[in-house]
């Protein structure tokens, strides 16, 4: 099983401990490029895909754990764009 498949399977289980690093790794594997939103962007990160719409996410802090609603939004985005 590839890293992509493992991360997607884990994300679809909606774990309570899915990390920002895992999410950014999965987004990059799926063809997204991470960009900062500007010098006043703070912890907001933009992910640009060559074909799919750009998404902007808030990097969690002080913990590195992704909130459940973000996981749901990401899964909906992946399904809508045919990435999963």
C-alpha cells in the first residue's frame, strides 16, 4: 500500500489525531503546492492545484491536530474534485 493510499484511508476514518503534517503531505501527493497567503496571512496556508480550485486552510496551533470539521471539508473537496 502506497503512502497516498495509507493517508487517504486514515483520513477517511476521521481520526481524532490526524496531523497538519499528514494533511500537507497528502495534499502535496495529490498535486497541490503550498503557498503562503502573504505577509499578513499568519497561519493561513493556501494550496494550489493545477486543475482543482485553490483551498485555504488555517494551520492549527499550538497543537498540530486537524479539527474534525476540516477533515470533513477536505474529504468533501477531494470527492468533488475527483481526487478520491
